[in-house]
C-alpha cells in the first residue's frame, strides 16, 4: 500500500483575526495542494470545522487545543477515502500507567494509525511554541521543551511495536534530527529526517526582513524512512502556501 503523509501549520489565530481566512479554506487548500492520507496540522482549529467532519474526515486532538488559547492546537486527521482509522492516545497502559502531553499541555497529540485490525504506525504531532509567563515575557525554549517531551516518546515506543512518525512545527531550525530524539525507547528506535539533504524552508516571517527558516519536520522510524518513494516540501515545492499561511507544508509518499 501507499501512504501519503503531510504536515502543515495553518496559522489559525492570525488567519482568523487578521486575514479573515476560514479554517475550512485551509483544509480545502491542503486537500487540493497536498493530497494525503494522513495530515498533521499545527495551529489548527479544534475541533475542526463542521463542514470538514460532515465530509467524512476523522480527526483527533486535545479537547479545546492549547489551554488559555482560543480554540486551536495540534490535530491529526485521516482523509475520508484513506481507509485508515485513528486511535487517539492520551494515556498508555502498563505496569505504570502514563499520561501523555502532561509536560507542556497542548504540545503533543498522538494516535495509532490503523488499517483494519493492523497498526501501521504511531503518529505524534508536535507544536512547540515560545512560551510566555503571566507578564507575557518569554520563558523557556522550544528545544528545551522537546527534550522533556522525549519522555512521552519513550513511553509510546515502550508500549507499541509499530513504527513511529513524529511531525509538526518545532519552532527551531534543526540541521538534522535533534539529539534529544536520538535512539528512543532504550535505543530501539532511531528517527530519520528524509528532508535533510533537501533542507526545505517552511516558515516565512510576517515582519521585515521576512527571513525564511526550516521549522517544520517529519521524522520517521528507520524502517519507514526506507520506504519513502516521494517527497516535497517548503516554499520551493509549494510556492502559494505563504498566501494562506506563514508556513509551507511537507509531504511524503511511502510504499509499505
């Protein structure tokens, strides 16, 4: 089977307040420009627009999205015609039950991706903002938050034999897979960045001098990375993306 995966930051809060672009328009743009089976949307409206769910999409997300933020977060969705299902993961069972997304609530959404009764992969969507305190001063750093979220990924790997997909907006420019994501689950899972050589620019500042960076990623278990047969990413492959968001998507095609 072929599996198409995409990740894209929908920039919902800016689009809603400044550009007056509806979230359902962004879903339509994604469907037309990055047709996929699985989408990891960051800064997405939660829950998704009613028209989207009526069309048969299936999606999982943290209820309400980010706490104290108006209705957006990280969302994993499967297209109506994909034949795939999502099992939302919020807690992991085991000798020591583990609650996911407790370090920085709203940063992580996880799901088992299934075809019939078979687990194809575990999908983790990440969005790591620059956090602010009550006085609106910046605190912490996305790379530090990612190092703590590793505990969630280790727990996921420990409770599943399925390969891993980690995708989203990490808000930091990495040349390769971050060291904090190296050898997950007691060195059983090594993640690969299929876009390392391509180095796609996925974010454009909406302020002068409007510089561009690579802030969005799709990381795959090595077993999945070996099945990649097509990839597109960043503004070079999606030149109209910056007309509807400040991010450009990434897209992979796998032959499983």
